[in-house]
């Protein structure tokens, strides 16, 4: 046992003075975490909105040409009964929420509704890609998880949009009430 300790001491003695023993400056961790927070808060640049919208339009056109409903039906056939049921359940909720958002289209909410519809098209395109992948590779937990996550993200997104629209309505109503007096 003592011989092993001597061997280790001898091994590490060669590295003496070469170890990095410096400590970060005071506040390093806080500055690092602030930088991370700053990156998380970055928003989608509006300068890219037009090119992204154009790309979405082209992508949607291609998807229509290649008949995504047929792809979805074939993918549904490859899913387990539980996965089919989950997909149908989430899709019905998404349709209801999307209908609510579309009904709220007014001059005050036009921009937010249009942005929401564009974002939903992107999520739908991603879902269609996952559907094709499911067709090619068969039922796979990772693909199914990604599909369910996509559906959940769409529902949460539409709910947030509806809350924002409701806030816009409340602001308009309170502004209108204040101007009446």
C-alpha cells in the first residue's frame, strides 16, 4: 500500500508547479449567468419575418403538392393505437384553438393573428417532416416524443396568443372607457 502511495507521489511530483490553481475573478459566475440570460431573451428579429414568411409559403406549397394528408394517413397507420389516439386528441384541441385565434382577427389583432398563423405553419411543416420520418423508420420513441412535443408546443403557443389577444382587447376597452368620460 505504501509503495502505491510513493508511486503516485512520484508521478504527480513531475507536474508540480504546472497545475492551474487560479480562481476566477469575483463575480465571474454572476456575469456568466447574466450573459446566458441575455442570450435566452433574444427575440426573433423582425427583419427576417418577410424571408421566413416567403420560405414558409414555398414550403407549404410544396407540402400541398406532395399531399401531406396522404403522408399523415400512412403515418397514422404505422402508429400504435395509443399514439394514434394521442395524435387525434391533440389535433382536435389544436383545431379548436386555431379556430378561436382566427375568429379574433380584427384590425387591432391582425398582426398578432397573422404572426401566429405563420408560426403555426412552421410547426406544421416540422410535424410533417416528423411524419415522413415515422413513415421511413417506423414507430420510434424519439420520433413519437418529438411529434407529441410539437403538438403540445402548438397548443401552448395558441393559448398564449389568445391571452395576448385578450390583453389587447382589455387595453382597447379601458382606453375607450377613459376617452368616453
